C-alpha cells in the first residue's frame, strides 16, 4: 500500500510529504521512505539545479529534454498563467533520486 501525505514545509512555499511502501504477499520490493517536494516556481526550482544535474549525469537515457535548462526555458515560453508543479523525490539521506516535471501545456494553434 502507498500513502502520500503532503504538508507545508518551513514557509518556503515548497511542500513535503512521505511516500511509504512495504512488502506484500506477492513479494514486491519495499522501497522504503521517500520525501516528495513540490516546486511551484522557477525561482524555487533553481535551488534544485545542481542536484538535478547530478541526477541526470547518472541517468544514461537522459537528454537535452531532461535538463533543468530545457524545462525552465520551455516553462517560461509556454507555461503561460498555469501553475508549475515539479515533484522531486529524495531518499532517506536527502539524495535526489527522481523528478517528475510538468507536462507541456496544451494550446490550440
């Protein structure tokens, strides 16, 4: 079973939660606890830039489209008035282990 509890973090506008899992009868792997942070502005996302680049360097399938530069440039150009939501997953030692960037906003041409 997976639980996600999101609560405000220390007044910086970034939310934090815990994602927990345990082994079930089917033998699924227990992935332990992950902190989930929600970044809502490009400025807040800038705090993650170095760690994002470090994570990307470890990911062989990474490309230009996976970079901080690409996401922030794309968001400034096409995000419009939509709210940014980037999820950052950290392990128990606060190491960044995953990111979920926002989808590209859909607009009619």
